């Protein structure tokens, strides 16, 4: 699959000395969804702003669709749609006029039929004549998405797109994202809702202190860095973990009816078979066992804490 975005040794240092981006390199393929995760101030928004031409980099290069963002900025920018974190809309303008205006900024001919399709997909058609100041926060964010899509971009940046949006609207918005991906639009998103990245993204990139720590396919990242938890349900409640099993990392539930055991999926031996054997040797009867995979949030926190150490 052809690359739509090529980032090579990108850096950004402000006059204060703060290094927002530090030698970042990344290639993003056409039609994929990639999630950028990182704590506040990690450099996610700066990276997006540089690619979109809103911030001038200190060093390195970025190409979008083969166009250098500095030498051929007009062609590069035309391929990009951006949904920023901040909601900034003209308060007295109608929804439809806002979207029409943005399309015109890119030199695109009027096409109300296409804009109608976007507004319907975002459940905004009934609000097309409403002033933006009359809309809820979730609806205003949808208008930002409609504006970003108005000129048919090949790449869509979503910077915290569901912040302040209720669960129902969030689900509908992700359905729209899925439709866009099926149409071949490349989507780069930042989000604090890590379950969304886990569900939607083909790849996950982790940024901290301006450095891109890693980029992995989501499933591979979960398999490589994830831990599993073994839940052992007992026939009879225990008052405490037996002394002979102390130091094995066992955690007894509050009601004494189950034991929790965390283990590394990458280890040659997980220790589960030995543990179950030792439990039987202690006369502890096991009723059932189940496992739980670490969430992407747990994996992310583990990676950031390891890098900070």
C-alpha cells in the first residue's frame, strides 16, 4: 500500500528551549487509521499542527501525497482535513454556510449535494439552517468534522474528536469514521478514550516528551506488551492467601472467593500450571478459571512509565 504521509526526522524547538518534537520519523499508508497516544504536552498536537502547516518545524521533512509541506504547501494542504480540539465557529452563521465557506477556501466549486451527504451522515441535516451558537457542544464538534470533509480530503486529522461528546454521539461519530476509511480516507487521531483507539485503529503510536516511542499494529502491541490476568474462582472462601503461596503475586478478592494472578504472555513459562498444582496441594478446590487481557490503557501507561524511568 502506498504511503500518503512521510515524516523524516522531524523536530520542533520553541524559543523558550522547549523541544516539542524530537527526531520523529513515521510513514502512514493510504487508507489506514492510526491513533497517536500520549500524555498532555507529549507533542501530539504539535505533530499534527506541523503536518497541517500551522506550525513551522525546526528540522526534518514532511511529505503529504508526495508534496513537501513547506515547498509545495498549497498542494499538500489541499489533501488534508483537520478537526481541531478547540471549537471555534462563527456564532451567528448557519451550519450549511459554515461548511460552504470552508469548501470555498480550498477553491472548490459549489456542490450542495455533496455537502448534504456529509451533513446527513453526521446527523446535521435537520440543523443546516440553525445558527451554530444554538447547537450543543457535540453538534458543534460534528460541524467541525463536516467543515474538515467539505473539500474531499485524502487525509483527515482528528485531534481529540470526541472530547465533550456523549456516548451515543461518540458511537455515531465513529461509525462515520469507519465509513470514511472504507472510502479510502486516511485517518490520524489523538484520543484520551483509549478503548476507541483499541477498537478503531490499525496502528497505535505512543508519543512522550516529543519522541515517538513506538508504532505498532494494535493487535501486535497488545500481544507484545500486554499482560494477562488469571482469575481463579474457589469453591470455598479463604481468609488469607496461604503462607506457602506468599510471594507468588496472588491477590485475594475482598470476599475471599477468588484469587488474581498476573502473568506475562511473553514469558517462556507463565507459572500457571505450577500455581494450580500448588493450590491443589494445599487442599484448595478450584471451581473455575478465566483470563482477562490488559487494556490498551494499561499497556500505554506501562510504556510511558518505562520510558520515564
